C-alpha cells in the first residue's frame, strides 16, 4: 500500500503541466514589449487582434496546448540539449522544438498575404515563445526534464515544488501587479537595448543554456542535504537574473515585431 501511495505521488508531481513563466510573467513581458512598439507596428497589431492587447494573448499558447487540437504543440515550448551540447551546431527538430516554432511562426507573421486568422495565430504563438525561450530551463537538460524532476522546498514551505516552478514564477512573485512590475523592470539603457536587439533566436537559446550552471548552484547548505531547500540566498542571487530575462524578452519581442511589420509592408509593395 505504501509503495502504491508513493507511485501515485510521483504521478501527481510529474504529470502536472508546468508552464513556461507563469501568467503574470508572460503578461509582464508583453507589456514591456508594448512600451517599445512603433506606432506603425501598434496599428498593424490592432488590425490583427482588434481590441485585444498583447498581454491578453500572452498566455494563449499555454491554455490551448492541453486541447486535442493543439496537443502536438507541447514540444514547441522548449528544447532539450545536454550539458555538453553546443547551441551553435544544434539541429532544430522540425515541428518539434522552440527554435523551429519561433522561426516558423515569425515567417507567417511577416507574410501579409496570409489569411488574418493565420497571422493572428502566429502572433499568439510568437509572443509566447519569445518569452519561453528566455526562461533558462526551457533550454534544459533532458535528464531532469528542464528542472521538473528536481524537487525542492521553497523557503521551507510545506508543499514540494520543483526547480522549474521556482523559475517560472516563485523567484519573481510579489505584491506588484503585471503592469506595475513591467514599469519597475523597464529601465534598460539605450546601449543595453541596442545590444539585446542585436541577437537571434539561437542566441537567446545560447544565453539560457549558459545560465544553467548558475541555476543548479544550490549553496553549501544543500551539499549533504537529501532534500533541497532554497531560500534567501538562492533568491538574492537569482531573482536579478530572472528579472533581466523578463526585460530582455520584452525588449526583443518589441524589436522583432517592429521588424516583422516593416518587412511585411516591403513585401506588399
């Protein structure tokens, strides 16, 4: 009976969907992006979405992936690469990982000849996946499913969490709402913005992979511990990293959207 209970507990822990950033974090990225859109891009997005704003579509891709129609989209939210893997030579999995999905939907978004419904869907996916690839554990290790199998207690909480959830939102949770948090984070200098914009989807994946070493540093207090307890020290070191990734994602999302609609106009002409 005890063995059956243990197996059932593992099933609950590992079969529960783990979203990429939580809803608020996705909205924060979309709000930051909206702050940096050109007037032309904002008008083009309004034509595609109507009265709906970017932050209201930011979580659409997470909501639909459990539906039968979109179940095949689950692998689009991440990529698996071993600790010795090289992003530069990584071969994207066609129809099966986040690098492929970013390129695929960005191409659709730029194509002004496609039906409006198709471009709307492409925009919803693209906004979400730009955020996802900046969550470091979405360029994660296959052996622990991007931190999903690393069980931790967050500040000695009674409920077991996993490392992926820590980075999805426990690190960045607080009293501010999405708009307030976006305003607080959106303070990059122009030189930072220029540097962050000068990057590719593959570059973003490479940055996330490089951060993994830091994510798995749990401190001396956990060296001989049978169960990881993450608290003040982990929060103090890693929250600034998570917040920088939120800001980078927002700045880059705006840049690529601005580019997309300029290029779509050039194709039409």
